C-alpha cells in the first residue's frame, strides 16, 4: 500500500476522553472511530488487525475440527424466556421491539440460539459430538462502557458451543478448547494466564478465564507462589482462620461507642484489632419483575472483604437482583441501625454469615442501637445464620486454599472464557438425543468465548511504548514500512519501489511511505502505527544502502538493499504465525 493513498488520519494530541494506553493509541492511530458511547467503527488499519486476530482464532478452532457458522444477532424473546434468561440477564440485555410490538433482543451471547438450532437437527447419538462456532458482533448494554474496545456495547466475539453425549465427551471438548485458547493467545503475542473462574450469567459449573496480565485490567486475579492455583478473586476459595477452640466465651457487654460508624473508627476508639470485629453489609433483594423482595444481612470478620459473587451464589440469585439497602428504610423492618448494625436481634432478613465467624470467639459487633456496640459476641450462643458459607475475598498475602503457600494478587484483562454448561440449556430447552438403547437424554454442552476486539486492546496494552504501538508480527496491520526521506529524489524513488515490489512478491505486507511530508512526521507515524520492520531509504540510496530497524529494538543497521529485503522476509516468515 502506498501511504499517499491510504485512508488514514492520525492524531498528535491525546484525546481527552481516553485514559488507558490502548484506548489512546487506538484513537491516535485512527484505527477506530467512535459513533456513540461504547460503539465503534473500524478503519482500514484497525480492521486489518481485527481480521488477523480472527484468522488466528479460526485456524485454531478449525484445527480442533470445530465448524464455523453464522447466526443472527437478532433473537426472538421467546428463546430467552424459555431458558429463563430474559430476566436473569438483567439490564445488560439489549431489548428491542418490532413494528408489531413483538419482543426481541440483540444477542449478548448465543447459548439459546445454538441450542435451538441443534435440537431441531439432531436426534441420535450417531450425530454427536460436534462443536459449532461463529465470529460475530455481540451487543451488551453495559452500565459503564469504557476504555475503548475493552468494555464496549457492541463488540466482536468468537463464540463456540460443544454438544456431547456424556460428561467424558464434554471433558475432551473442554480440554480441546483450553488447548486452542492457549495457542490463540500465544500466537497473538500475549502474556496471559488461565485462571479458574465463576460462571456468572452464562451458568453451568467448571470454568476458566484467560487473563492477559496488565495493570490496567479490570479483573483481579490471585495465584499461588508455590502450586498451580490461579483463579479470579471472585471464584477463589478462601480458607477460614483457625477456630479459637478452647477460648472461653465471655458474657456480652454493651459499650458506648459514639460516632464509630466504620470498623477503623471503632478499632481506634476501643483499641482493638479489625480481626476482633464483625462487619455487617446490608442489601435489598429484587424478584423477577424487579420488585423489592426482602432484605439480606451479610457478615464477615472486620479485616475481611465481602465477595459479592459468593453472596449471590449462596442466595442463588443473579448479581443484578441485589443492591445495597437503604438503611433508613431497612431499619424499620429489621431493626438495624446504620453504622451500628450487628447480628444480634436482627429480624425479617436473610442472615448470611461467613463460615470463619463460627469459630472466632468474643468479637465486637454493632448493637443495633445508635452509638453502641456489643463486646464478646459468639456464633451459636448469640446469633445464627440462615446460610453459613465462605463469603470472603482471597487477597495478596493470604494463604493458598490448595497448598498453604503464599497468595499473590495481579490484574488482568479477561480476553476469553470457557464453561462447562453440562445440561443447563439442554434440559431447560429440551435439546435431547436417543442413545443406542433408544433412551432419551439431554445433550451435555460447553461454551467458549473469545473477545476479538478486547484481545486487540489487550495486545496494545501489553505492546506499546511512549511513541506508540509495537505490534507482534502475527497481528500487525502491515509487516514492513519503507520510509522515503525524499520521494522526489529519483534514486530514492527507484530503490524504494524495488524493495516494495520484491517484498510484495514475497507476500510480505508492506507500506511505502511516499508522502510529501517532513522525515520527522514520517518517523513519528511509523513509530505510532507500530509497524514491526522499518526500512529507511535516504541519501545513501545512490549507493544501494538503506537503514533497517525493528520497532521493538532501539538500534538500526545500514545494509545493502538486498540484505535488508532478505532480513525482512526472514523475520516475517519466522514470526508471522506467532507460534513460540
Ligand atoms: P466481563 O466480566 O468483562 O463483563 P464477561 O465475563 O461477561 O465479561 P463473557 O460472557 O465471558 O464476558 O464473554 C466472552 C468474552 O467476550 C469475554 O472473555 C471478553 O473477552 C469479551 N467481552 C465480554 N464483554 C465485553 C465487552 N463489553 N466489550 C468487549 N469485549 C467483551
Ligand atoms: Mg467472562
């Protein structure tokens, strides 16, 4: 491509709306164009990268004998009502009506649509197993679209669905996808980690997320420094502190603790540690129609953080069906007092107690009376939970639930997730087959997603410097840029053209910067766009000499033009597939 003819608008300034490097660089390179909040178009260079990532995904899916199809983004509401997710998916589901008032949604994911297709076409064990996938545009009306392609409302996803006759078949399909995902993200040049994950609105049990490690990531992950334990903080089990067996239970004692509404204030006032207190968190629940459906009081030890995902899983409700309570309103029903709530005497609410509190003795909790706390609160004697379960967040420095080693925390960008759905959808939607004895059984399913456009952001997040993007060759929009210092100089023009033609013949993707611009502008653009190999044709062109430089390295070398061409072809050949 000749740069003088390229549809390209780069920006010198950092756009005010963007804070993350990947978002800033996507806008500055003109790769994406914003249409509305969380809605973007892809311009030529951006779309080239999208297609490269899609092709890597396609090759690895095809290598596992998955078959590509393309389903509609518009889904009739009936399918989502049948699976129960018309409600469970919540406000993120982008609902629309046709001219006759019939309900539809724009698909955020396609379990229902694939299950519906398969139940119509498949009836015998002989037709199983298989794995169908598509690369398609998804819609999620995110509460806070942000960071460009990282969390958008319209995005491209690869989603795949496997259908097996039994659990053993699903295990194999799942392992195949785990393997394919590992290859995909390696080929994209990402530094990533697969971690055990919660299943969220997709459902089922057994899941891994593929997390690209990045400070800017929105996911908190934890891993053990000794064993292979790695999980999202939402999912990670957290072991209880040792029970204080043998410690005598002291009598309850009410204390005047004026103005101590936080655990920190309370501990300072009483001169005790956070570990010796009980933290209360109050929530309102909502039913399927969005009406208020009672209150929840959750309790963890004062030094712990409540894990909301563990709480909603314990209550068996979706995350959007719970909200922090209005304490004034809740107080008249349950007897709680804002800032001074404790488990003793609380009524008319579901009490969910972290399992650790059962074994801890003589803790300090709110007295459900303004400016008062109670000392020596003990589980069993003074209060009980309706549900007792692990509600804690596992944090950096905690003990590994698997081996007792030390836990480290990290941040990541979730680029993909795989799930064992088992029979969640095949049962609710009657997707069944007959086995060899003519016995009817539900198919055993898995589903597997990769955020293509989020992966693009994650690659930039990991591969950039203060000058711009540094594309891995496997996903670069072009492999080589030839910069002509003076496009009017005959020697430079001819040599540039020769290198350009030879590289194109060798199937290297190349840009010829023949623009009538100052050299500084051309160098800045080459660095900003992140093209992996730069060949500068300048005043030494008359001696057949050019400058050869890799974007990822700081040094350059002066080479004869054939030498430079050879080196460029070699590195592209070696790295274009991205295998390590
Ligand atoms: P998140 O927790 O970040 O909201 P999710 O777990 O809801 O994501 P999945 O249902 O697992 O997402 O979707 C599969 C993949 O699609 C994700 O791993 C991610 O890469 C991508 N994805 C999900 N939501 C978005 C979004 N709003 N914008 C861009 N990509 C997304
Ligand atoms: Mg996910």
